[in-house]
C-alpha cells in the first residue's frame, strides 16, 4: 500500500509515525514544501513546546475548541492528552505538568519533541522542498436521474446501456455530471465523474474506490492532507468541490488606543474581558501592554470572537469586569468598605492594584480626596459600573509573539467525523489545522494535531488492511 501525506507538520508526522508503527511494510511518503520537517513544532511554546494540556482548567470542550469541538470529542476518545504524554515519554521525552495545566518536555526544549517524532518516522520517505501542486482522485461514478438526462446531452456521455461495459472496466471513461463537476473535471483537477443508473451507481462506486489517487502525478492508495492553517486555501484541491470555511486569524492581542490604560503597562489582573454588543467573553489573567491588552483572557476572547472580529475589521468596544464579580457583589463589597472605613480616602483603599485603582477612580469621575462616607449612591453606582463594565475602544489586532492559529479551513461537513475521511472522495483524509478546528492557547492546538493524525492513521490502517 502507498500512502501520501502532504505536509510534515505535527499532524502529518504523527500520522506517518503511527502508520509506520502499525504497518511498517507499507510505503508512506511525506511531501513537505519547506526545507525542514516540523519547523513550526520547533518554535512552539517559545521553543519549549507546550505539547498538550491536562484539560482540568476548562469547564467544557467547547471552551478549549471554539471550532471543532464535536470532532475533538471523538478524536480525544481515540487518542487523549494522557496518550500524548505516554507516547512521548515512551519515546524518551520525559514531560512535566505546569500549574497552569500545560504540559512541556522536561528539558523545556521543543527539539526533543521534533527528534522523537523523526525517530518514530524512520523508514518513511520524507521528501523536503517538495510542494504538492496537484492531487487527482480516482474515477468517481455517481449521478442522479437528472445527471443521466444531462449526460445524454453531453458530448462526453454515453447511453446508460453502455455503462455495463464501463463498470466491467472495459468501456470508455464516461464523464458527465453536474455543471460544477464538469467544470472541475475539464479543468483537469477534479476526479473523473461519470453518470449511471441507481443500480450501476453501487457497482461503479465499488469500482472507483479501488483506483489510485495521484499526488504530483505519482500513484497512491490514500492521501492525507495535513497542510496546516489554510490561509492561502488549498489550490491543489480546488477541483474536488470541497466546502471551505474562509480562514481568519485567531489568537491575537488587542490594540487599545487609550493612553490611561497603556500607562498601566505590565499589570496583570484576573478579569473578564468581553466584546460589547455580543455574548463573547473570556476570563483569566489579563495583561496590560504598551499597545493595549494581551494575556490568556485577551487571547481566549480573540479565539472565541475570531470570525466576528474579522468581519468588523477588528473595531468595536471591549468591556472589562475588573473584579470578575457581578454588579450586586461589587456593590455589596463597596458598601461594606464604606461602612467599615467611612473616613478613609477611597483612593487609599485599594480593592485592586494601586495604579489600576487610581486609574479606575479617574474613569469613574471620582476625586482623589473623596472619602467613603462622601461617595453617596451616585458615586457608588458609578464606581460599581466602572469596576464591572469598564469600556475601551478596540482599534485593531496585533499578533501574539508570532503565535497564532487559523480559524476556518476544510469544512467539517465534508468529513466523516469518525475517520476524518472526505465523504465525497473516499481515500482522501484530513488532519490538523487544515480542518476547521482550532483552540485557545495552552497545548490544545497541538493535541488536535496529534489526535486527528492518530484517527486518520487508524482509519487508513483499517480501510486498506481490509483490501490486502
Ligand atoms: C509560533 C507558534 C507557536 C505555537 N505554539 C504552540 C504551543 O506551544 N502549543 C500548541 O498547542 N500550539 C501551538 N501553536 C499552534 C500549533 O503549532 C499548530 O496548531 C500546529 O502546528 C498545527 O499542526 P499541523 O500539522 O496541522 O500544521 P503545521 O504544523 O503548520 O504543518 C503544516 C505543514 O504543511 C506544509 N505544507 C503546506 N502546504 C504544502 C504543500 N502544498 N505541499 C507540501 N507541504 C505543504 C507546511 O510547510 C508545514 O510544514 C503555535 C503556533 C505558532 C505559529
């Protein structure tokens, strides 16, 4: 059996390593456009590689995977975060769990992960500087009654009676289908599509699935696409008529043109940040930077609202709940402070870090020399509102130390969620970020690459073994 994997990233290499383990006698070829395999893995986690997460800090899978949660539920059952750690430890990479639920190699060196994968891939035909430019499917035979009518009006079609010959492998390649498929087929990119009666469809389908795929003109029994974030689309698959979800960036920080906020640069606050006018919000450490807002809470919000923010041109208003508490709780806290310290200056009773507290009193329009007893209900309400729904304009996005993933890619509607095989094109599989799956930071993205790579290797092993 010959398997082509397109892309030597985390998902492609993991899939190749599993195929080697289960079927060492099969020929696995990995095509990589770049000069090095696993180039991105080598720089993950700032060169330390946050290879997975213990999943204990999230309440639901959807919290970690804003897109692709349903696939990940199944994929994690097949290959979980515990399996990831066991896999790498068994290959000589001891791992450590940090307090923030992130797993790293004990050496804090991403190259250990790279070397473990490359060792496990020994025997794989890894072709570097080999960009794939064409993927062609085997002959596909299926059509509706309408297509049969279309077929008879097409030059390339033959009467239905001749299909018996075709399905027996003797007849001509019969090509006629929907207008779209004809365009694809004539563009030379798509699979060859023929029409048939309902009875013949079954025969024809049975026949076409045994035909080879062609990658850059070379024949393979199955093809795995693991080309990563599909920001530039998948030009070599255009003829296959796959539904794509337009790619947009995820995991970025926010540019906030507010000098008062920026003057607090360096502060980290446990807060809730949201996008006003939407239900998008995220909690966690929020870092104030010299350009605006960053830290886990900001990155999470960028992930949850990735598509909405792209559509709005990264403009809008951010709201911050600085105490991560609701209005009633905050009002009660302030009332207690007023009762306990009536003569104390509000500015000297720090409910938050001193610099931030002072900034928020300014925003609430409160004098620095005001005492708790003088606050009154108006002052109390203004301070409560500032602490729970402070607002800042958002003027753009910035990248998080070059670390970002792509939301979007191959639509999951194209894919059998159990095997990650393309529903329309048997023998064609997808794994990793090329799919419309992406996660917040914390090792969840690499876990998606390992788990989906594993699912594909398992599905190919099962399908092709049945043919041997
Ligand atoms: C700087 C940075 C740091 C990150 N840190 C972390 C982290 O610590 N933890 C975490 O979980 N996630 C992290 N991520 C995200 C994570 O790296 C990705 O989600 C993951 O690498 C995706 O794996 P993949 O195999 O799907 O794609 P990739 O790793 O992107 O691999 C795709 C490969 O396909 C190749 N390719 C593309 N087109 C073709 C073609 N036509 N022919 C041949 N080859 C092709 C590319 O050259 C590439 O090598 C980080 C991302 C970045 C950018």
